[in-house]
């Protein structure tokens, strides 16, 4: 499951990076997912 979780995080980071180009925004999104 860790591999799947890592894949999801990578996809989310890639999507946010492409859309906003903001590293902080991507970091906050990942933090929110981990907390949730």
C-alpha cells in the first residue's frame, strides 16, 4: 500500500506543480492529505 500511496502523492504533486508552479502549495496539499 505504501507504493500506491507514494504514487498518489507523486501524481498530486505533479498536478499541483503543473497548475500552480508553487512548491509551497504542493507541500501544503500533501500535508493536508496526510492529516486527512
